[in-house]
C-alpha cells in the first residue's frame, strides 16, 4: 500500500471516487503477494498492481463498476476458468481479489498508520450481506481499534486480529457460513541498522537505500559517524549502542549489521540485537574474531540459542575483497534472509483460510 499512497493522496485532493483492489489469496504461480494493491478512478487512472499485468484490465473494469454501483466485489481468476484466458492468467495459478470503493474517512486512519510505520491489522468484510459487505476495521498495536464490521462480530475479530498481529501473517477467516473477513497484517518497511561508520558502511547504506530499506547509522565516534560521510542515511545516531538502541524501534522488519570490529561497540549492540525480533543480525570479522566474540558473549550471559542467530562472518561468500564488494555481500545476505522470512509468511498465508466457529 505504501507504494501507491502518493498517487492516492493526489487523486483524493483532486476529488472524485477511488476504488482499491487487494489481493486476498493466491495459488500456484500468481506473481503478486497477498496484500498487493491497485487503486483506480472512473476517469482511467491506475496505480499499483495485483498481478504483474495479467488481470489488471479485468480488475479495472470491475473497479469502475463498483464505483458506479457503490458495491464491493470479490473476484476470482484461475487457470481452470475461461476468464483466466480472457484476462491473461494463462501462465498458471489462481488469484482472489477484493475490489472496494475507498472510504475516505477510514483511509485517513490507514494512511496515518502506514506513514507512521506502525504495526496494525486491516480487517475487511469480503463476504456477507450487501449492507455490510466491504466494511473495514483497523486494529492497532496499542490495542485500540478504528471502524467496525458490526458489533455482532467485534469481539471475534479483535481476538483474531491480535493473533494476526502477533504472527504477522495475512489471511481469510470465516466468521460464519456466510460471513468472511480478510485480515491484512500491516508491518513496518524493512530497516537496516548499521553499527559503525566504516568504509563498508558508506557503500552498504547506499545499496540498502536503492533497495528500499530505511537506513540507520549508529556510531558515537564523530570522526566516523557524521553527516559528511553519511548524508544519505535516514537517521544518524552519534551515541553508544545502549543509548542509541533506546531511540530505535526494532521489529520483525529490522536487519542489524555490526561493522566496527570493536568489542566496546559491537558486543553491547549484539546483546540487544540478538535478544530482539530482528530478522537478521550479522557481525563483521574473521572466523577467529568471531570465535573470540562468541566466547565473550557467552560469558556475558547470552545463550547458545541466541548466538545461533548471528551471521558471522557476515555476508554471502562471493569472494568479496573491496569494501564495496563486502557491502554487496552483506546486503545480498540481508535480502536472502528477508525473502526467506516472506516465503514463510506466504506459506502461512496459504493456510490462513479458517473457520472461526
């Protein structure tokens, strides 16, 4: 959703109705993940994608119809359907898409959640009586909620929403034989925290930014961690790890790389990082350096299980020698870890259709 916010904001300011199409389930080789979105208007504007081009035209036509009738639609395209060939999904796979006229008031709350990089669950009623079809609810990480799909289902949805938020996996849930909701886990964008403003970090922050990661550089040594060396990072923290990490929110979308070789910096940061929910933690150094580091951290109270999550020596083995090559190897390993995390989430989403009753 974040990738289409600027377009939707611009269209909203110009006036006119907007429809939002969301991928709610996929099977087989569908090219877009659950939660992918496309927005459209009556005058032909389109932003985002729900299938990489395969069914966009059919979804656009359905969206226009929904805007005219003010009625949401649940769409299905599959390789076994004649409509799949007409729509262009002949490459295989199936996909369910929910098209809903955008509720401008609810959108403001959703927009705020996304721009504040908060965690939340977006609940949409995708199957049910016409008078409640398309109703939406936002369950926030602080326990608050916005909107409603009907008081009859509120307690059940709040309970399921809490589970969805904890697992970070989107999915469909049948509340009764005729009422179904889609719960989309909204997670913060991927963030890379780098401890140590060394030469490798200059290239690493640049590569990470290119790949869409939010970047944070931590280094109390002003000669190394300064705006002159890192003008492009999103956040520069000139403080020791204990203080610096107190200013940072670490979550399942966070990767952390230690690059200083200095135990006074790396060790305190590793104790925090390895006790967090970060999806990736890596540390620069040779095998002998890592062995000494491991012994120190074990003596300092970390467990063998916690240390098993540390990638060291850091980076994929691509024969890197230059700082820029080492940065590439590190970022490749971060991306690999993130993709594996997404794959596990996708597998969870594939099994997320359930009955509440």
